């Protein structure tokens, strides 16, 4: 069974491959994610679940589509940092987290932030998770005050408190 964390990791890898290869998103999706999409869809059907296929497909395409806008949001928060100095993988992880915060109503904000911090700890530099946490926490507070955060169902779970430190909280993999 594939977990949501594994889905996020596969999407991250596909986005990285797409950016570094210069290929269009569709062929990269077909090469790296199509088989996983089939597996996830079959599992959802079997267990009468939903959301994981959407997470895989929408997270990949929406993150790619909005990358420039997400970079603009990040650079406003990354004081004294030029965009080119931020590790490509860290930018991808932040793009995906922003996408998830804004587009996946059923996923709680704390879960989103925790998941991307864990991915940063696994795949990026030792200091990346702290940097990413600072940017995402600041963006979350902006999104919350601007009314951009729209959550429902499970997504409503404990996303109302600001100034949290998701690194210290423990959650089960989503």
C-alpha cells in the first residue's frame, strides 16, 4: 500500500525530473507517475477511499502550473536570499506545500507542513527543514489572514492556531 508521504515523494521526484530535463509535464507524468496513479486508483476503489489519486495528479500538475507564482511568494519571505541561491529541491518542496495548503481542503495545514519538513529531512540538506518551516509558517499566516485557506472535513482539524512549530509536533504519515 502506498502512503501519502510516498505519493508526495514520487511527485517531488517527477517535478524535479521535469524541471531538470526540460521535458513537458505530461510525458514525465506518464513515465514516472502513471503506473503509481493506476496502483493508487485501484487501492482507492478496493478500500472505498478517495483523495489519493487527486493528491497525486493535481499536486503534480498544479505545482508545475503555479511554480512562478509560488516562487514570488517564497522570495517575499526569504529575506536576503536570491531565488537562485535556494536549493532547487527546497523550492520544489515549498511549491508543493503551498499548492497543498491552498488546494487540498481535506488535508490539515499542520499535516501538510509536517510532511514537507519530513521530506526535506530525507531528501535535502540538514538545514533545509528549518528554512522551509520558516517560509511555510510565514506564508500560512499570510494565507490565513488573507482568507485564502479554505478547509473542510479533516482539513479543519487544528489549523486555527498560528505561530505553531510543526517540527516539534508528531503526526502519523498521511
